[in-house]
C-alpha cells in the first residue's frame, strides 16, 4: 500500500470510529452536564489545569521522537520506557505533596484529595507511550481507533453511572482515571510489542533532544491556552469557571477529534516524505482545503445557534456559557488550521519553529486574559476573539516558508469556506428573527436553525466552488 492509500485508509478508520464514538460521548456528556452543577465543573477544571501541567512533562516528548526517528532498535525502546516510568513516579510524588498548597492557593480545600486521585494518571500514562508510538509509526490506525472507541465508551458510561449514583465532581475525576486505564490496556494489547524497562540513558541524546523541543512546545502551548482557566479560577471563582469550562468543552469537541486525527496521521505521513518539500506543500494545501470546508461551517454554526443550544441542551443555569461558547467557536477554524502545521513541522524535523510561535503566544495571550478578566467571563472570551487571530498569522509567517507555501496560498484555500460560512451565519440569524414572533418550542427552533444552516452552506459551496465541494465530499464519503 502506497503512502497516499495509507493516509486515506488511516483517515477513514480514525474518522469513522471517532465519529461513532463521539455521537455516544456527546449524548452522555449533555446528560452529565445537566445533572451536575457549574461548581463541579469548576473544581474539575482546576484539577485538570494542575494535572495537565504535569502531563506535559510526563511523556518528555519521547513518544513523538519515537515516531519521527528514522531508525529504532529494541534497546532504545527499552531505555525510553525506563525513563518514562521513572519520570511518571517522580511527577506523581511531586503532585501528591503539592496538592495541599495548590488547594490553599485557589482557596478550595476539596482540591487536595481530587488532585491526589486525579494524579494517578501520571503513573498510568507512561505505560502507553511506547506501544502507542509503535502503532502510530506503523500507521496501524485501525487498531488505534478501535482502542480509542472502547476507551471513550468506557469513560462515558462510567462517568454517567457515577453521576447517577450522586458522586458529583468525583464522577468526573474517576471517569478520567477509567479513560486512561482503558486506553493503556487497549493500546498495549493492540500493539503487541513486548518491552521491558531499561534504566539507562546511553545513546538517547538525539531522542531526548528532539523530545525536549516537543515538550517545550507543549509547555508553552499549555501556558498560553490554559492561562484563561487560571485567571478565571483565581479572580472570578469556581462557578464562572464551571460555565466557562463547559463552553470550552463544547467548542473544542470538533477540534479535539478532527485535529487529533489529522495530527496523528499527518505527523506520520509528513515524516515519511520529509525530504520532498514540494510533496509536503501539495499535501498540506489539500489538507487545509478540505479541513476549511468542514471546520468553518461547524464552528460558525455552533456560534450562531449557541443561545438555543445552551437553553435546550443544558438548561438556564448554564446561560453564562453562551457568549464564551460563541467566541471560542468563531476562532475554532483557526485553531484547527493552525494545528495541522505543528505535525508538519515535526514531520520535516523543524519543531523549533513551532516553539518560536508558542513563545510569542505566551507573550500575547496571558496579558490579554488578565485585561479581559476586568470585564468578567465575557471579557476573557473576547481576549480569545481579538488576540488569537494575531497569533494565527504569526504561526503562518514562521511555518509556511519551511513547508514550501506562502501565506497568500494558504489563506486562499480558506476563502471559499469562509465566505459560504458567513452566508450561512446570516441565514441562521435571519431565520431566528423570523421564528421569534412565533410560539415555537426551543427544540423546534434549534432544529430549524441547524437545517437552514446546513442547507445554505452546502448550496453556497456547491454554487461558488463545485470542485472543492466535490473533492471534500469524495474524501468524506470515502
């Protein structure tokens, strides 16, 4: 099977399985949100912020290094495994001891036991890195996607069951533990790559150096993208943070799944063709073209129907989430399109360029969040809406020359989907205006807006760009 067929097969398997699993996950997530309180999600957001910071260092970027490296031997895999296990144990001990201090800083005593239990992920995750990297390196995404489907299903069902038992925030905490355990067990079974730990660093210099750059990039991404949670949790409190975290969760659902697919497949594929830059440029343009076709309508649609979506799906107590959801959805396509650049840079051996873009983002975004917090939750959301497009252009300016593209060529692939999405947004707003004077139930209004938006977008793209419409549908149908 040639590279193109491998990439398409991988995309199809990952997309089909993740989409199926996501339908179940979305339905259960909506039920869970309705049963829990904003305060529960606020506490979980703080715990995720802290444990997420440790997770960035937990892998030390070695999983990506194993995928990118052209030649591997068993000894190196065993050395990486040993280093990962030692790092996981050390990080968990730090998290366990630091939990009371972190809880005191946020003035939330409940955080201490939550952090100590949630931190168990740090002990489990190193067990997954080597087998997961082997699956990704061999582009065996069929097996990987089935494991992720099973883990997603186990997580959703266990979280729902714990919520129904009245566990509150602990349902979210234990659900995360179930997720990691299921993924680790499934990945190790699917990879069938026996590996014992070897606690030696000899010969790992190049791998650790590459992993260090990847880790630094992830840390900087975490700083600029999660400072909003830190600012809201410290300055505004756990209830606004709960509403905000739900908005982030809803707005990022398409991003997490689709970007994850493209990142995994793209990194492996670009690593294979890293010495053929014209081919890299051609494939990148095609990915951007199809990704723009799918992402702009999804996120523009979420922003347009956010009031009805929150009212019907979540309930009145979550109304604080409406504007943050709209703002985050509007920048969603930029996040997805910019997100494909890092796998491409890593694939061609230039993760340092992504690192430079992150440094600039760490200068721009945290300051914007602090200023925005003066106007409450909506001010933090506006910070994303105003400053993130600047960050997006910085990423393009640093990345595209190395990948053989110009900013103009990249943006040209976005033009038609952006225009069609704008037409769709206007149509949805106009339809809402018409229906406001009628006595129509909320669910019926939401359904009508979704149908109008989808119909207008498909009609617009078919009329304005039949080639893009046909190409994208062919890929999606495949």
